C-alpha cells in the first residue's frame, strides 16, 4: 500500500488554475462590477483579465477592461475613482492600474445582459413541487434560486423542456 497518496497531495495540482488568486480577484470584481463603474456604465464595459507584472521586487496587477472607444474615454477620466472603488471592494491595493481593450461598437450586444423573462406560474408550481420534500432550509433556498434562474434562462432563450 505504499503507492497510495493522501488526497491533499493531489488537490494543489488539480485546483491550481481554478483557485489561483487572480481568478478569485477577477470573480470578485465581476460580481461587484455595477458597484465599481456605476449602474449606467456596467452594461457597456466588462472586466476581462488581470495581468501581473513584476516591478522592483513586487508585483503590480493591471485590470483589463473591454470597452468601446467612447466608453473607454469616459472611464479613462475616472481611473482614480475606479481604482479607489476596487481597493474598497477587494480590501487591499492589489490592482495598481487599468488598461482598456478596444471592442467594436457593434459587439457591445455581447456585453449587455438582456433582461431575463420572469418564470410562469406553472414553472413556479413545478419548482415548488420539486422542492417540497427537502427539509434543509438553506439547501431548499439555494435550489429555489437555482431553479428560478434556470427557468428565467430557458424563457429568455425560448427553450422548452418536454
């Protein structure tokens, strides 16, 4: 049985990319994006990548934001404010600068999240009947949220389940 290894030895290699620090930071930035750039601007631009560069024994992180030329010009004037909001949300000064990546104006539909269609009463009844046997309150709430989001996505994309 000397060939067996503890599972903790394999976790680092399996989860290295997924749980890397920059991906966690990017996830936090994406989830708080409307708070960072504002309600009006968050549909016109989006964070794409965090790049790290070594600068005199320390690492600087550059946040890349995809935006059209017009939106990038507006955000360029607010770079200091954006960095301050990023520092407040992240709790540390990890992002040191912002770089804008140009996207054509006709591609902004990709960035804009269209409004989800609300679920129908039959979908709501179906979801409630599926969740009625679950006793764990927290699990039931999470599954209800997932189910609601699932039905909204289905309605938005006109997908029906038989």
